[in-house]
């Protein structure tokens, strides 16, 4: 992205950086450009203008929805970047990044749709003070039961915006989930210092992410 004059890459792209000795920088740059050419996103010796525009949307979106997820030993990163009438989706997995443009959508629902799919756990939602977990109260024991054995997957869903293209503002707490033997369990830290625990179905996760986005208006 720095090739296109962008700033530091989004955090969902973290984990793939490698040290390149100064003597090898030119060779690595040529190899990267050759790979981009094979992908059809260059014109002559420059980046394709549309592809470069996508990179700038990813660099400074007006609204963004993004997630970090893990299933077993596999890690995933997803970013939905919205700027004006352009929306770019970036998926990072196994040291590769896939980019595509999409039309206007329910973006929180789209983000959840792009995460690894796991059936939701079946239970009645409940809440407890964050200070009460871990603890011996009934809700704390219920949460312990849901999380036993230890979860084999997890995810954190975030949202942020730049009003008028200005400084970035991020929702305070993510919407999270844990993939347990019982199914996907959603967990949200609320503004009144409580934990809300709910079945991690796609509709519920997306609705809570949309509500987090509304706090930034």
C-alpha cells in the first residue's frame, strides 16, 4: 500500500511482515510488481488506477467494519472499507489477501457472513457485571459451563469511522464470540460495565455490531 502513497496498512494485515535487506529491496520490489502484473492490476509500469483507488479506500475509509478470527490454528482477518460510493472488502488468510469491490450492502451482516461458520449455542441470553466474572454467582457458573471445554475458535468484530474524513473514531468495545462445544457464544462488554452473553447467531452478531456503529454518529 505504501507503493500507492498510502500510510501504514490496517491491522488486519498484520503478521506477514518480513525483513528485506537493503541490497535486496530492488529485487523484491520488481518481484512484487511482476506478481501484481500477473494479477492484472498494473498498467505499463504503474498500478491500475482502479486498483490504486481501492488501496486508498482501504487506507482511509470513512466507515469500516473489521474482524479478527481464529479457528484452531488458522487465523483470519476481514475488513470492509467504505468511502463515498466505493466499498472494498479485504480478506487476509494464510499470508494471502483477497480484494473485491461490492455494492451497497448490510455491512455488519456481510462481515459476519465472511467469518468461519459455526452453529450458535442454544441458551437464553443473560448478563452479569464484568467484575463478577470469574466468580461463584449463577450467571458466572453458567458462563463457565458454556466455555467448558475451552473454546476452539474465537472472533472480535470492530467498527470505526472518520467523520468527514477526519480523525478516526473507534467503537469502545468489540462484539466478540467464542466457538465452544455447545456452539458459538456471543459476548459483549456494555457501557455499564456488564457482560452480555447471547447465542452467536449471525443476526444477533450483526445487530450488535450495527448498534456499536450507531454510537459513533
